[in-house]
C-alpha cells in the first residue's frame, strides 16, 4: 500500500520535516522528497479533495500504474486480531498460520 496520503498529511498539515516523516512512515528520505516534488509539480495541496480516495491519489502520482488494491494480500482486521490474542493459548504464530491458509501467497 502506498502511503502517499500520509506523507502529504504529515508534510502539509503537521509540518514535519522529511526526516521525521521518514521515521514515521518507514519510507526513505529520497522517496519522500520525490513525492513532495511531484505533489508540487502537480499542484496537489492539503487538504485533498473529498472525492479523492487512495486509488485516485495514486493515479495522480503514477498515471500508468495499476492502482487497484491487491487481492493477493488481504489486510487482517486488526481489532479482531487484538481480541483473538486475548484468548488463552492463542499466539501470533497460530493466527498467522490461519491467515496463511486463507490467503496463500
């Protein structure tokens, strides 16, 4: 998943430095610089228009890419994971094995 929205929010709204954004998002400094330069070139500012979802935003930055969410990897429902881990005897390893059975890679 691209973190374009988060990079833009942290830069424009929170006013964080590129290094702080990098530490927060685990994206390289160079990639963040490229995203911000491209946003400036495309005249993209914060807040983003309400009708822009992540796919629309990705297509603005990378028009020739496939911006559809991956069906190969399904993100778990983290609230459910948190609740499951509270059960006695249930481990992260067991939850991972169950996930891997449902979504083989």
